[in-house]
């Protein structure tokens, strides 16, 4: 009886998973759009006042690495979410058969 909640993925579960995937994708797209705008703005502000060392390049490169890692994480989360849900469903199905 403890596995009464072990049911197949309902329409609501699929909707929640779809919403999560859309939010992840949109957060990365937003990050990807904001990055070049901010980098260009900072470089535009700092270039007339050059002190010899063009420090905004450090900001641009480090933030670029962070954006790339964000993309990798989102891609991995989106590709793994279906298999994780499927694996969990199969595990719960096996457990319910063992109790039954």
C-alpha cells in the first residue's frame, strides 16, 4: 500500500516537466542575450578612458565562460530529465509489482 502513488506519468506530471524544461531554456536564452549587451556597454564606457590595460576583456572572457557553462548545464538537464523520469517510473513500477 505504500506504493499507491507509484503510478504512470500523468498529464499533469508531463506538463510540469515541460514547464521546467521551458523555464531552463528561457533562462539560458535570457543570459545569452544580456551578455553581449553588457559587455559592449562596459567596453564602450571604459575604452575612452584607457589606462593602458584593457581590463574589460577579463570581465568579457570570464562571463563568457560562465555563459558557456550555463548552456552546458541546461543542455544536460534537458537531455537527462526524460531518462531520469523514465528510470524512476520503471523503478516504482517494479516496486509496485513486488508488493502486489
